C-alpha cells in the first residue's frame, strides 16, 4: 500500500522548502514531519529530500511528488462532483503544477498564458526555467508535468502540440555597430566583437552565425543570464545578442537597436509537451497555451 499521508508530507516539504514551513501548512510539528520523511525513506531505502536551504527533492523524491500532483488532480476532480467527501476540518490542499519553459518564452509570451489559465483555475503553478533545448529532459526525468520545448519528437508518455516559432534578431546599438563593424559584419569582425550569451547552453549566437555566414566562429562573449538584461546590455553597447522580436521591435523601429545583417531572423520552433496522465484534466491549460502562442509566435499553433 502506498502511504499517501506520508507522500503529502513529502510534497509539502518540497513545495515549501523546509520542514518548519511544511509543518505549518499541515498543522503538525516539525518533528512529526521529519519522522514521516524518515520512515518513508527507510521504507524505500533511498533518500527523498536533500536537506538544505531550501530543501529539495532527489530524483526519486521528484517522482513521488509528481505522482502526488496527479493524485491531487484526481481528488480535485472528484470533490467537484462529490463535495461532501471533503474533510472540512483540514485546510484545502491546492495542487501545484510543475511546468518548465525557457527564460525567453517566459519573458515574452508564456507568462500571459499562465496568467490567463490561473484566472479560471484553482491550480497553483511552479514554473522552472531552462534552455528550450533542455526542458524536454525535465519531462523525461519526471520533474515537471508539462514543458515548452524545442524538441519535436514526443517525449515518452507525453502529448505534443506545435506552438509556432519564437523569432530572434541579431541586434546591437548603432554605436556598437559603428565601432565593431565599420566595414560590415564579416567573420573577422565577429571574431573580435563581444557578443552576449545567456549561459553555456545558449547556442543561438552560434546558430545564427552558421545559418547567416555558413561559418563556425569562436566569438568573445559576455555571460548574462537574463532576458531583459540582454536587451539592456545591447542598448548600452555592451555587446551584440540574439534578442526576441517581442522585445526588440520597438527599439529597432526607433533606431535604438540595429540588426547586424538586415532581414536575417532566426526562428526557434517551439512545442508544448504534457504528460498523458494529466493531459485530459489539463486540457484548459493546453488550450490557453496554444491560444496565446497563436497570437504571439511566428506560424500557426495547432493541436
């Protein structure tokens, strides 16, 4: 038998980040929370929580938490039809959905979809950020229930929906262009001009160079893990970077930013992948994501 009360304790610890906060949510003592986690770990013969500030789940702990999310969705659905089953003496246990997306999607269009969904849903959201080339791994490891990803192939056990493409432009300030590309954007000039890179997973600059100039160039770079920071750094002449059209369009029209090479956008095709176990119950979430993507991205979002 699965010890669901113990799993609820585990989920509370992971969601709140501490034994004390979980105890307050569950209206028990921190020692009771610690004892319940210890018993569960002993039963499974594996650590489930990494003690720290905050506490986080191990891989096995993540799987149990995602299972409890599915259980929570089933219970919520049941209580809508049979409200007399609810325990009015205990606080409502709202389900938190774990979702992954890229920083650029979150900073341009995805937050609108999450806000629209939250207005008509009782679910809470925990949105994790990673490169769009890697969010599918979060699904594969069971760390999230749905993700925006650039992976076209469906993740095992998931449904995949096309969203369209997030369009990027290679941009810099006019002053930066005059200083670093007086004779045009050449491979030699790119090898000297500072670029902007989000993190080690960011390949957009290299992809744009390869597609536009048919070359592989090792460019110097500033490391800047912030979507808005990319725009600000570009405006300030710190470097050139691949910036989403949503954030550059007004600046380009006003002349504050300039494309390195006109009319050379880079489109990153995106997909929405969601666990089959939750897909039907979260059809409204998927529909909202597709509707906002249809308005915001290049190309047609479709199921």
